[in-house]
């Protein structure tokens, strides 16, 4: 039923004709409502800081890139178990943003790998808040895709005073 409704809605929208979507893995940004010309991502950058947030049995990896004095943004990856990549840094203008990426419990460079001990949505929300406080960030933009958008939304509902924008 959902697929039928979704398909009916998509085919009835004339504005989607000829527009390109996001081309995953190509370094190009697209999507509905944008011009058919895709923009490239920002150039590759290295983190200026990396660290680990120790929470129970978990050691959560994080890194900071871009402008130390820029607008704070946290990138929240999808899942399960994916983690962040160097390409995720490239979504943001490094001259304007203080870019924070972190690998959720059990994912990416966090350890132990694929461990579900104390690994609930609420634990991940607490990790985001602990990381924000530890980095001395008052408020930040939450940028999440797939599961990361769900986690960003739950974080924003739990800590609305700490979120400037949600990008999902």
C-alpha cells in the first residue's frame, strides 16, 4: 500500500521530471528541487583533532575538521555499523564550519566492533550530548542520513536547546 501511494505521488509531481538525485559515491550533490547540474563536494580535508569518548565498555571515535571557530555541525552516520568516512567531511565548507564526525557505538572506528552492550538509541543520544559538552560546543547543527537522521531527530527532541538546525 505504501509503495503504491508513494509511486502515485512521485509520478504526479511534474517538478521531478529531468532532475537528478544524489549520486552516492560520486562526490556529486543532486536532489529534487535542485538544478539538473550537480555540484561537486568540497575538497578533501584532514582532521585537526581526533579522540575517543570512553563510555562504559565502548570507546567512541570522533574527529574535528574545518574551521575551529566556524559554525559547529555534527555529522551523524547511517547504520547499522557503518561509521563515518573521509568523504563525509566533504559535505561542508571547511572555511565556514567546525565539522564534528563520530562513529556510533559498535560502528566504524569505535570499539568494540559490532557490540550491542549498552547500545540503545538513548545511549547514542547521551553520547552526542556528552561529546558536545566535552568539545565545549554550546549549540550545533545536526546533519544525519538514514539511521543518522532518526538519531538526529531524537537528539533534537531530547535537547532542543542545543540544536540550531536539522539536516536530514
